[in-house]
């Protein structure tokens, strides 16, 4: 079995093997809460697992960049200062992650191996097997086809599953994915023409159900060439509540802060926590000067970072995967999510 190979495995056989993995590693998967919402979390048995879901509102970047994490603890009570590193987590398997979050992780990978290589992020990343689930049914806010965020991918996963009913069609995306299959008793056959046809039908049906549209190319041209009127940025700034919701649910946003938390005169921890470029104090300097004190400037900066050619060239893609989470959480009544903003930029440039 090589990367790029497509196999077909009985669904129950695959899930039974997934259950056996829980004995040796942390298996994280989608589970339905009492209120009907679906969230990803550690699974102790298959009874909690659900395959009837679109996505988790909270982006799965939280398993690699936690909302709050201890970078190290320090102890100054002895003759020499001591730094205590967090313990290494046991191997993990992230099951059922959707394509948009896989693409979001690819974006995060580029950020955390850029100018400053982040050991804590990469320790989690290397320690996690990614088994993604292609989308057969998008949410009403999904627009991943507009920015190559899904619903099917060609890379970025270890294994990609397509639900065919009684079977999973499996795309092998890495050596780790191939080893996972070879080490487990799962009779598999090469995907036939019938399976490939069914996969294509599901892809086309999913594409047809996408409701929002995002004219990213036109917006990229407008922003890159500085053709957006300042009055429009002013208007959008006045509509923004600066709540930070859009950045916290975005799989591509990486803003964080680092603070020291003393636990006495000679001990404490250094903690990293999520931050947002939409908060008024995000760019405030030690002198008190704030280059982006106004909401207009913060909104402008956010979309420049998402859509300008300078960042697309640097990252290899726009800073959006089309998951639609910002549409769901925006407090500005759907005026400032990325789909709405790019439409406004397109119309303003006509």
C-alpha cells in the first residue's frame, strides 16, 4: 500500500479496530452531547462516537494550540533556577476531523515552523495521527469549495475516509496512515469503479448543497492593490463589536499572548493563551501607543492578513478554509464574516 492508494473496508470492522486503539492511545472523535450538539473530545468507547455530524463549532486547532497551556514552570528556591517542562502526552488519534480543519492545520504548520519553530506545537502534531472524514453533507454556512478547503482533499491527512454506507473508502495520505492499516486486521480491497463512481456522486452532491459564496479572487485584488475605500473600512469598523469571536473559531488564526503567573515569591508558570487581533489592546505597546486602536484599523488588518497577495504568496493559500464558523458566531448580524466582507469588497470595486 502506497500513499495515494484507495481501499475499501467494512465500516464496522474499521470502527472495531478504532475501539482497540483506545487501549494504547488517546482517541479523539465526534460525540453528541445531550442537547444534540456535537463536539470533539477523548473517547472511552464507541458508544459516545457519532458519525451524524457536520462539524464542531470550536476549531480543532485547540488540540494542538490549547486555549491555555503552561509553557514551563519555574522554581527559584534552590541554588540554581529550575525550569520544569510539561510532560509528554501519550500518542493521539484524531478521528473524523473534517477537511476544513485539516487545511487549517496545514496553515498552522506553516506558522509554527516559520521564523520561530514551536516545539510544543510540533510535539503534539508529530504525536497525532489524523484520520479525516470527507463531507457528504455541508452545513448551511459552509463554503469550502470557494477556497480549496474541502469537502474532499488530496493531501494533509494520514487517512481520509469517505462514508459509503456499509463501507469506508480510504485514501492513504502518508506512511503513518499506511502503517496504521497494515498493523491492524482489516480485510481491505482496492476501490472498484463502482466505489469511485459513488465517491464522485457524493462529491458533486455535496458541492451542489453549498449555499454561501465567497469571491476571494476579486477581494484579493481589491485589498492587494489598495483599492478598498477608507470609507468602507470605516463603515465595517463601526459595525464590529471587537468581540474576537471570528478569530477564536477560525482554524487559521494563530494569535496568542504569553503571561507569567507567579505562585509565590520564587515560583510560578509561564502561560500561553489565545488572543485576538480584534481586541483593542492587542497591538498596544509598552509606551502606551497603539497603532491600531480603532476598530476600523483592526478590521482592515484582519482581512489584509487573510486575503492580501503578500500573505497568500508567503503561506501558499488564503487565510480561510471556508468552514463558515465566522458566519455562525459574528455578532454583527452577518455583516463581517469573511463571506459577507468579500462580497462587499467585490461590489464596492465594480
